[in-house]
């Protein structure tokens, strides 16, 4: 029997593989191929949200370079400031 997935008001700091994969939006099998750092607590292998965020931040942005409109003066002009 499969346990229902827990819902948190905020993500826990340490997560087992299925929750960590869900947090990143990937499958558990894909997560296991990434060889991200893990922590051990008892017999549990846990992923730290800090490492998951660092991995996500390291991914390239679609479309190559950041758009030029990210320049502060361009944003001010776009929003009439």
C-alpha cells in the first residue's frame, strides 16, 4: 500500500529522494543520476534544500543570455517609473 504524499506549509530543510525530486520538478530516477550531495540521519539518505536550490540555480536559462530588459533603467521605463 502506498502512503499518501504529505503536504507541507513550507518545504522541509531535509528531504528524502521522492520529496526532493518533487521539489525540483523531476523524477526520482533523474534525481538519483545527478549525484547531488546527501546527508545521513539514521538509515535515511536526505537531500538538503540548500543543495537542491544551488543545483536549480546552476541550470542554464532558456534562450541563452539574460534578456536586456533586466537592466534596471529599462525596467523603470517599461513600468513607467
